């Protein structure tokens, strides 16, 4: 599991079309966020509960570092060549949402399986952008990955 | 060399502080762009002229696919764990700028070695976001990498 994590002033997105059989129904609710952590997440082959929990801890650490309790989990297929199959990826992202909520964070998860546009304003401080890599099968984060 | 390539409605950035001895002087000029390709680029250990040329071809292909001749090259250390040393990375990014310009594209390169904030509005179409990976030492792009 890989996540590009941003501390943002603003983030918004708009679904434009289904791109997967595993696309979920789009729910009502906010699609614009301010002063949030945004985790752009690629679920990979071999990710399981241990990898999800480790990534939740990594994201929660960033949230605490920067003093921000609002987190957006955004499915993002563009960080890995070893993407999990769609239904498994969707399951991992839902589990990540729950794992973050159980850590007291206010979590919004963007819908899986949709082509979406997005707009973001990433803050300009040294911790505002971080890549986190949890190797599938290890449940352990690398400090800096790629 | 890795690049996360976006087709954007708008992109802007603002330098906030030096973060590297290889930081370059900030030049005058535009820092706001419309209807452009933005390449967020990590230069890696082992990248040389062949990798730079291959990445330029990949980026130029995307530009042609989406019918856009304006390209922003943005140094981005958050896509790889095998980052090139700062001066080598800066050299690769400058070479990438030249290689893109030689393909007839209108190129802006954001300054290397600065902590920057950025704002982007990524279009919502299936080709608007692509990861390109050119393995150091091969000069060959993987179709989908990570
Ligand atoms: Mg997409
Ligand atoms: Mg940075």
C-alpha cells in the first residue's frame, strides 16, 4: 500500500464517470474540504489487515505532526504497478477509512472506481508532502519509499 | 526517473524556502499556468541522458494525446526512495527541460531545491493522470510503473 500524503488548505473533487465494475454508488455529502490531510492511496497486491493498520498509523502520525484531524482518503491508482484487483482495493480503502476513524480522526473517503477530477492547494511547509510505503506482506512502513 | 503527469486546467506554485545546497536562484517569470501538462518528476540514482530522453518522449506523447503544448516540469522528491543526489537531480531536470523544448513544447521548469506550495486543478478525463517510470540504467519506460 502506498500513499502520497498532503497537508492542504483546500481539496475538492468531482466524479465524471465509472471506470470499474467495482465502482461504488456515489453518496451525498461534502466534496470540498479545508485544512485537511489528503491521502492519495494505491492498494497493492498482497495488502491485508496488517498493511491497512500500518498505513492508518502512518497517516495518523502525519495528522498529529501537523495538528489536523480531518482526513480525506482518495483512491489513487497512479502510485504503483502492482495494483490490487478492484474489489480487493475497494475493501482495503474501506478498511483504511474505518482504521482512521477508530483513531479519532474525522474521515471522508472518496468513491472508488470513478474517474474524477480534483483540485488541491497543498501547503508550503516541509511536512506538507510525504510518501508512505507499506510493503505488502510485511505490514511495515518504510521511512521513505518509492 | 519517475513522473506523475497531470493534464490540468490550472497550476500554480510558490517557493517558501530553500531546502538544498543545490537550490537554484529563483528567476522571474510566470508561476501560474492554464491548460497545461504538469510533470511532477523524481530523478533517481543512475538516471543519465538515455533516461532523460525516454522520459521526454513519454511526456511529449501525453502532450500529443491530449492536444496540449504547454508543459511544466516540477521537481518532486516524493515518488521514489532512490533519489539522485541533489546536484545530479538538478542536472537531470535541466536536461529534461531542454529535451522537451527540443520537441517543440513550451516548457517551464520550476526551481529545484525549494520547499514550495502548489495549487492544481486536474482535469477529469481518463488520460488526465498517468505515472511514467523509466528504470535507471535501461532508458526504457514501463507502461505502468510503481
Ligand atoms: Mg484516474
Ligand atoms: Mg516538498
